[in-house]
């Protein structure tokens, strides 16, 4: 289905929970967030019904996110349910990697081929500082196992000035002998601590200026490069310095059943508990009226939510 600007909307990101076992400052701030009650969260059955409707409207790619998706009890049951829906061409998951190690084989069996891992530092002490967690070794162990099992692995690195911008070469080096993609994402002013986001923003356009590379063009929202002599790839996601709204093909479903056609819009449409015909009507309207672009470069994010409650 196309929106009124002619963009084909084919990608649904589903936040299955607002809970996370990490407490990254740019996402949750220092005080954390107010968590939803269990009864406010979409059931697996309603998620699947919504996906069935959207697949019928042209959605082909589904990505499960959180919070941390594996923090939701029984997530593997949902994956099994979604894997049975005809018409989904790509079912993927974004995770922090701390709770997935023992589930990787089963995910592979269910047809999950792509995993994105969120990892902002390769330094164990800095990892503790940013996540308030001691899970570094488990994350690295999960990433390596996922690579060994043949998943298409991407590592998402939120670029934070003064924190991890001295680790660029270390992250790029991961792509030397591994068939993975490392993606550097500009810090967006949308978290629980907007002052932190704005003060620690760093444009990513010049990160690879010293590397001999081939520009592979855009892969979704990421401008992708192949460093000469490297097995993997490096991507730059630049929502502030280089808008990609003109090619945005995604819509979001929050864990409490709200449709968001734009990550940074304040507009949300609740579909929780509605009949199937009403859901379909509202989904069509939401897709058609998707905003032409965000206004991060003008007034900042209009969304009142944190990243953990939207699903990134």
C-alpha cells in the first residue's frame, strides 16, 4: 500500500515490550521510565491478527524490537506464530544480545535469518557505564554464535560524542574478517534525556574519510560502504545530517497497540481491542497519512515517547 506521497509501505516494526534489562542513558535517562502494565500490552494473538491484516495490505518485512524483545516472557511462542503467517518475506529481530544465546538455534529453525545487535562500545568498563549492566561478555558471545550459525548480523552503534567516537576504527575492524555490517547511527533527540542527546550529538558523515572504500548506496535507511579488503560492510544512518524520509517505507506498532507512521511524530492511533474491520480501516488511514518527513532538524522530535517504548 502507498501513502499519499507515493511511498510503498512494506516494513512493519513491532515493539513487543517496553521493558529492557539495560538502562542506556540516551534511551531511558537517569531515572528510568514508567513501565506499562501487563494488561496494557498487546497479546500475541492480537499482534498476529494485526500482522495478518498488514501483510494483506502489502507489508513484507517484519522486525521485532523492544525495549529488549527477549525481556518479554514467551517471545519464542510469538516468533513461532508469526513464522506461520503466509506472505512475510523477511522476519527479523533487533536485540541487545544479552538474552538470546540459548535461543539462536531455534530462531534459525523458525526462519529468522537476520539479527541486529545493539552495541555501543567494545570496552567492557564503558559497556557497564552506558548500560548499567555487566553483560558485555554474553553479548559478544551471542554475536559470535549468531555469525557462526549463519545469521545475517548487523551491529548498531549509536554514535555518542566523547564516549565511543574514539572506537570507530575498532568497530570498523570487526568487518575485516567477519561477514557482518557495522552501522553507526547518529544520536537522535528523542530519549528520556534530551539535553544529553543534543549535547552528545556527532555527525557521522566523515567517519570513514580515511578509508579506501566503495559506496554501495542505500540499504534501507543506511548508506552502506565496503572497506577495501574487508569481508563485511559499514553503514551510516544519518537521520539528522542527511534525511532519508523520502524513501521511508516503514510503520511502527508499539507494545501498547499504537500505530506510529513516523518515529518522531506525536501522532498515534490506538488499535488495541478493535474489531478486525476497524483495525484494517485505521491501518489504511495511518499508512496513507504518513507524514512526508520528520522535523528533527527544525524543532526536534515531537514524540513524547522514549526509544524503548517505540521500538527504535
